[in-house]
C-alpha cells in the first residue's frame, strides 16, 4: 500500500477498507507517513466524510496504537463517562463517586481544559497533593480496590490519536464529526471501558451549538460503541447557561462538595443523578434509569457519595481536609461584584461568554502550556428565569489581577439579558441515543 494512493482514493469519495485505515494510522504513528500526507488525508476526510464502518475502523486503529487497558480480571463491567465540554461542568466530580459507591467500577482518564471548557484534571489538581499522573498499574489497582480512579491522559494510550489531534488543530479539520467521534471513542476503548456514558453538550457554552450536529455526534458514537461490543448511551444536554453557579477550578470543586453534602444547586444534583442512572442501567445494576436515579439519590442522602469522593482524594495523595473544610481552598486577592442594571427576569446567561471571562481571569487556558490559577473564576447568583431587582448581584468575579478584573467586568455585561417577561424553563436534557428502554 502507498499513502498517496489512499489519499487519492478518499479524495475521490471512495471507501477505505479496515486494512487500509490500519496501515495509514500505524505508518503515521511510526513516522513513516509524514505530517503533510496525513494533513492531506484529513482534509479529504473532512470534505468526503467517513461511513460508520470507516469511523469504527479508525477508532479501533487509534485505540490499538498504544496500550489498551484490560479490566476483564475484575469479572464485572467497568464504566466510563465522557463530556464534550462545557462551562461549570463538574458532573464527573459528583456522578463518579456516586456510581462507584453503587458498586460499579469507574475508570476515568480525563483531559485538561482548553479555552473556556474546564477540564476534570485541572479541577482535581486544585486539591493540594492530588496526583493525576498515575502509572497505569497503580490506576488499575485503585479501580480494583476502590471502584474509582481518575487520571490524566498518558502518551502510552492512543499515541496516534494525540498526534492526529495536534495535526487536526492546525489544519482546520477539528470539526468533522467522524473525526471527533473516533477521537473520543478511541480513548474510551483504550481505557478499558465496557459501558460508556457520553454527555454531549449542546448550546452557547459548548463546542457544538447546532441541534442536528449534536444528535449526529451522539448517534455516531453510539454506533461505534455498538460495533465494538460496548454498551453505550449518548445523552444530549443543555449548555446554554452554566451548570450550577461556580465557574473555575477550586470554585467548582467546592460546589461539587456542596452537592455531595446534599446542599448544592438543584440542576447539578438532578443532572448528576440522571446521567448516573443511565450508566447504572447500562451495566445492568438496575432495571431502568429512573431506578438508577433513585439508588444514587439514596447514596447521596446517606453520605456514601461524599465518602467515596474523599476515598478517591486520599488514594491519589490529596489532602482530605479540604473535603471536610472547603474554606481551606485559597481565595483570590480581588473580588468584584456585577449588579443588575435594571429589574426584571433573567432571560439569558450566556454560558460561552461566562466561560470566556472566567478563562480571562485565569481559570482557563488559551494555549496548552498556559498555567491556570486554581482560585480564579466566577460565581453566579441566579439562574435563567429568576427575577432580579435593580442593583442586585448577578455574579462575583474572583481574580488576582485588578486590571484584568476590570476588563473582565466589561466583557461580562453582555452575558446577561434581562426582560419583563419570564422565559420558559431551560431543559436539562434534549434527548437520548438510543431512546430508553433500548
């Protein structure tokens, strides 16, 4: 086989075989196919697309380009969860310990945040001592011992995917849904997951802002998982306003702890239980998602979820005193309130703009190597639909640079829209693929 022949084949709209896709990925990973040829192939895929079999073959080739974890010795299904990224999305910090407390092993390999979408690893690393850089052997041991471990991505898993993503990032081919689906699913497969819950965010604070594209991605990932013998459900969820009230790494950990303590925002608790209910159904722990929600609600009320989170922190070197006393988390030098310019109903809280301002304050990255400020971010005071009085606080900005806070405050003004009529309530979930019961 020759790479150029396969590039021309895809450029002309023909279908690549499984053997051809494996050849291209393995040769690219070994350095035998140069970047410029792979860039040409990516552009051909971008315009011509991949069918389900091609996308599945690409997923498998990327997953098998490095180490593939095997939890079969546990004798039970291992779960994983992925979010396509949002603002204030700390669902993993709540749902994962609850699912683990329900007796389901959850092995999660997470990424860092880039832009205004926060990363689970950054959030956990705001807990002093918490180690996300685990040897694979230790990661597996913790899943076996505690039913839960969360670690950062490693070069040993899906190395070809990492190289391919870096190339997509600089060739304008990131947005292709087949490439997105293969990228996400290859990492889940390599991490050893048997049951995968996919939280596909849709809205102004998400990577995908069109309903049709969100459901197409959800369907594509479900089909890949099905083809590869995994139990998969994709839930398309609302990301037009931030989840909860806190946006920023340590701020979000504190809010997650408040939910696990039974005192957190209703939308966060509800979505965590709902998503966890689907995951328990996938592994046959319960008969349906409603029963799963009820079981997780029981574990939340009993304190088992909080206890499991503390066990996660302790097992990975973190200081559990911060779980018992969230006030220990560092605070920023400056805080600045933003108030309502007039009375009325909050008709919009633009999640994307909130996320961008939080990143400006230091809670996010604009390039991969940028250091974040774990204490920086924004705490909202209201949700869409709330009535606010003139002069009432809408948000509080947390930052360590006074000049940036003043600039950020200007950028935050356009994130809120106030009107005379109360808007319709925003749904938490737009749909599920496949529809349950399945």
